[in-house]
C-alpha cells in the first residue's frame, strides 16, 4: 500500500528566522511533486516570535507551555501522529538542516515493508552530504556507533541523525514512551534490541540556516559519555519484543 499518510514532525525552539521558510519548502515541494506530506510544528516553549509567526501564517503547530527539549517535543509530535492515525512519521529539524527532497527516500523502505525505522545518514555514502558536522562530533558519533553495534550487533553510521522515519507501530510506541535525553541514539538502540528492523539511507544535510544550535561544543564529551552509558544500560535491561 503506497497511499500511506505521512506526517513531518518539526520540533522548533526559538526558530523565528527559520519556521516560515522551512514550512514553505514543504508546501512548495508538495505542489511541485504531487505529494501530500503533512507537517506539524512543535513549538517547544520558544521565547521568540515562533508562535506568532505560526499563527500569522496559519502554520499547523502545537505550542508547549514549557521547553521540554528535543525528546519531549518530538514525543508530542508522535502523540499527534498516533491520535490522528498517521501511517508514517518523519522527524524533520526546524533549523533548515534537513532537505524535504529526501523524505521520499527515507519513507520508501517503510512503504515497501522492509524496515520499521529508517535513518537519514550522512555517512554511509561519502558523497551524499557535504555537511558532516564538526570533527569532534564525528568522533563521538563513531564511538556511539561502536557501542550500539556492541549491544545490538547492528552497525548504525549516523547515530545522532534527527532525520528519521518510523512506521505506525513505532508511532504508537513512541507516543507513550520516548527518551527525553539523547533521544536519537537511545531510541535507535531500544528499537534494535526489541527486534525491529532499522535501515539507513544516504541523505544530504545542510548547515543550520539561522540561529544557534542548542548543543554547545563544551557539552560534546559530556553528551558522548552519557549516551554510551545509556546504551550500555539498555543492553543490560531491554528484552526482545
């Protein structure tokens, strides 16, 4: 079945410079390619004009009273997807790093019943993306990848990619239980340990268009250590589905 309902979940925190242009790119793509991707902006307690811009331009959005962080914001999107009976949900960053042209590639393995989760990866095809993050982060990604494989026996190259899609079963699962901290590598590890099929497809990503990333450079080592510890704990505790 190829007429699946697809929702793009767009977590946004203080993205007043990006939210309108990002949404317009999705709408323009739909018009040009005869697709019908829906999008929901999750305004994660922004302190700037993000909500005002959404209201002024009739952009579908949910505004959280408090900043929940990326995990809480994305889970809100999964709840919306579950309650509105979507077949596929795609995480799509609100800062302009993700390219809507690659959504079709990310959802294809799910539509073809070959995967339950698909990750858009900068690293499985060296020519796919010019932007591959900083050297320090790439080292961290490789270390996290090593531990995910150690725990799950599955090699994941772009462990921190927020450009990913899940099927209906995982939409339901994530709507009730989604990691608040380090959501991408932790959720991937949990899904693999539970026996779901996870695949990666090559995508190109862009540098943030405007604004400042919520991840500061001084947190990189702290982030990496805590992700690895979380993965090890999952390996000790999560059982197969």
